[in-house]
């Protein structure tokens, strides 16, 4: 049995204006940096055996902050990246809806096999993305049996883990929030994820002056 602290990266400027990031490598903004420092304080007493991150800098920056109270280097894995959205990456949600109404509608309707138009990077269906994420999470957890690991990834990755643990179908509505710099606790046992706690954000209410 492995305990997994699955964490979404801190806020970016694109998060704040609802611009789709996907595989584009966007850094944390000032609020995201504050969130990452608050996260570090919250994780200081966790008995972590490993800290793993997506290789995109918004996740790496969050993970590096979280590692400051632990003698661990951040291990990076591109399999923990956000979903690849093809030509949608870099666009505002409102502009995607206006320019690609059919594809946008399929996306919002939770069609697990719908494909966005490819751009500089190939797009993934939600089903492909889900399989990638759950495989990566499982493989990392199985490297540290009986221990606790922290994994810093993206909103879509956390959504996939939640769906796997709760037995939700891929085409069902997302009726849960995925907050920046939230701590979400899972257990992997017998190759299956279970959810222990979702959406811990009390640490983000700390004043900046209180954060070491």
C-alpha cells in the first residue's frame, strides 16, 4: 500500500484568465509562487519518500518549493503532463468556443474519444490522456510500496485520479473542483486507487508573512 499526495501546481497567469495551457510551458505567477510556499509549509512534516513532478515548469516550480523541507530531489516525468490539446493550446476558452464550435461542444459534452485539431503538438483524446495518467501514477506508487510520495501535476491529471478512485465513467460531468496547490490524498493498494481526502486548501489561507 502506497500513500499518494497528489497536488495541482500553483496558479499561473493563464489560469487566472482561462487560457488553455496543455503542454505549453507556463511559469507560476506571483500568486502561484505564494501558493507553492504555503504548500511547502503544509508538507513539512509529511514522511515523504519521493517527490515527483510533471516536467512542465509550473509543476516543477511547485514541486521544488514543496521539497525545501525534505532532503529529496524532484524527479520529473513527462507522463504526468497535462492533456495535450493540439491547436487549442494558448487560446482563451471563449475563443475556442467561437472558432471551433463543433469541437468545443464535443469537448464540453465529455466525449472521451473526441479529438481536437492537431497544432504544433498532437492532441490527445480524454481516454488516451486518462490511460497515460493512471499508468504513470500507478507505476510511481508501485516503486515506493508502504511509503508516502508527493506527486505534483495538473488539473486534468488530478481529475483522472479522482475518476479512477471513485469509479466514475469518463463521460460523466465533472462535479468536483480541482484547486491550484490543493493537496489530494490517495492510496494505491493491489493496483487500485482509493481516495482518502480531496481538495485540502486550508494551508493557502496562511498569510505570506507566516510562511517560512
